[in-house]
C-alpha cells in the first residue's frame, strides 16, 4: 500500500493536491479549515451524522484479537490498536 501511495503522489506531482489523513481530521478539527481553504470554499462549521457504534477497547470487538495484535506489533499501525477515540 505504501508503494501505491508513493506512485500516486509521483503521478500527481504536477497537479494541485493536498495529502490528508483521517486520523489528522479526528485529532485536529482545524484541518477541516485547511481542506476548505484548499478547495477554495467558504469556511463553515462542518458536522457529521456519523456516530460511534462501539464502546470500549477494540479487543472486546475483534474475535481474533491475539492474531491482529501479534500481526501489527512493531509496525507503524500498532498505535491504532490502543486508540479509543475513533
């Protein structure tokens, strides 16, 4: 996946674009202002009707938690296993 991202960035290097990650939007709501500015839209308060449907640690919701935990341990994705704010 990382290779595909690099290829896409290279392919669109001459095109006006912005790199945006969902996690950045969740942690920092001012990123939405950056997106509106990039799209040349008027700044406005944005809301979502999406709601969190699961409470508690992910380990309570993932049947093969030990396998997932083991597979992601030591990778750049490990931090998401213990992040409850999504």
